[in-house]
């Protein structure tokens, strides 16, 4: 399919007529400062994302995604259904029917966390590339409005940072800034809850430093792990410690959103970095 996908052609990827539903009254859900519901929340958090959030099996250990670790920071009232998969952009996740699969089962009281940007930005790959403008409209129509039409709550997550830094200042760069800005803008325009994982992850990386960040990302020495006998230097994906920290940052942000889900964030996510022992 061409990268220049029209808004009207996108509709065929959705189940039913959900895409025509606007923000409406549901758009005010989850705004910062809203009161957290007194009753315990129950439901499922669905994750639509890429390899940075994906669940990896034991053959990839210690590689892990933040979606794989999110349930550790939520109470047992909440189920996490991680549909994140590597190599997908906001557009290809729809084209391949993966969003439709979620929309077939998501229900009132559930949540859809959506984080894309890494693969959307791959200009040289027409299967993945999605311009920032199209990315914004996919988030608006297919992820936010269509999810609300099913009675569930969409949560926009800005793309997590890569291990990209300014060697002169020692500070980490904003990864995929055009997509970060587009995600923030559409969340604001639609009144959707926002987890600014881009900013939170960058603050965390600044704190651990350039050398320390190797322990967050998949930087492994030869012979260190059987699954990576030759070692690896990967500035995008996480090893287990990094995935845990990114999941903690997501949960900490959720705790401040004023959603029913906010009350299901465990106390450990509201404090400092997690130790793996």
C-alpha cells in the first residue's frame, strides 16, 4: 500500500463504523487532575506498539520490552494484553489487521496504550514509513476515536527514547521529535490521556549517564549470555533491566492521569528506580 494513504481509505481497516465517532464527552477522560474513582478498577490494558514494547520469549533473554513488564506495576485487578510486535508502524499495525483484532475484543472499562514512531520514521522502508502528519491522523481516527467508540479508553504514549546523545553535553537527544510532537498534539486536541515516555525515558537516561545507559539498552559482551554468544550493541532495544525501568516510568505516569486505572498502579512504581536484585 502506498505511503500516501488517504483518510477515507483507512476506514476499511477498521471493524464496523467506529472511525466516524468523534472525541465528544469521552474526550475529557483521563485529563491530569481529574479525580480517581474510589472503586477498584478492573479490566484489560491492551498495548499496540512495536519491538520496544514487545514480549520476548526465553530464546531472546535478556532482551525484553516495556509492555512485557508493565503488569508488574499494576494490581491483579488489571490484565495486560500485549499486542506489540516488532517492525510495525502506526500504519502497518492497522493494515495487517492487528488493531482490528484488538477492537474486536476490547470493551468498556478497558484501555488501549498506543506507542509508535520508531518504525514510522523509517523513510527508506515503504511498508513502515508514515509521515508525521499521517501518523497523527492514524492516532486520531483509528486509535483514539475508534477505541472510544467501543467504550474503552485510549492512552497515547510518546515514542520511548533511543540511546542517542550529545557527546559534548552528555545529555540524551529527543528521539523522533516530529512524532513526539504529533502524539502530544493529537492527545491535546482529542482530550486523550498522554504518557510522555519520550521525556520520562530521557530524564532517566540523563540520570544514569552515557556509560550507564548501556545497562538499559541491549549492550551485551561476547559470551555474557548464551542467546547472544557474539555480544550485541543495540541502541534501540532493551535488556531486562531497561524494560523494567521503562515499564515503571509508564506506570508512574499513569498514576498521575486521574483515570480509574491510576488507582491500580502499585506503590513501587511511584517511587525511585526498580532494582532487579
